[in-house]
C-alpha cells in the first residue's frame, strides 16, 4: 500500500511539461528575435499611420526597452507566452485595431512622476 503511494508520487514528480511552441530555449530565443525584427520594421508605419508625435528612433527605443524589460526570463514556456502576447499586440497595431491613445500609453511609462511633497517640489523647481 505504501509502495503504491510512493510510486504515484515519484511518477508525478517526474512529469514532463509539454512546451507551447518552442522545444528548447534556443528556439524560444529565435522566436523572440523574429518578433523583435517584426516590431522594428513596423515602427515607421505605425508612426505615420497613427500620426504620432514621436520619431521613428523614439519608437524603436521604446520597443527595445519593452524587450529588455523581460530579458531575464529563461523558461521557454514563459517566453512563448510573452511572444504570443507580443504578436497579438503587433497584429492589433498593424490592423489599426488600436487607437492613438493606446499606443501613446507605452510612452508615458518612462516619465518620472511629479513630486508631491513640498521639499521635492522645491528641489526640482516645480511651482505648485
């Protein structure tokens, strides 16, 4: 009786997780590079079609920043999920299913918040 429970536990611990798309980390990295290239090529079209008040360089820098934010991820399943989300965002952007405000939200994340207490306002030179 005890050996059957031990066998089930050992079999459950050795269970292999099925990958989403990529078989290994190298293939997942290849998919990330393909997505990055697609975004990099799409930025000039996005800037002109949405009439954004940014340059192509600023858009490409933002794409690089968004990819660098997840640079530490090493699990192929998590990388695949991030690639899927990135492809959906790209498709929504290409087909103009987003509005201009949706695109500009990415650029407000890098702004530093305005100081709230008196000394911080004083030091930074902001008027109340």
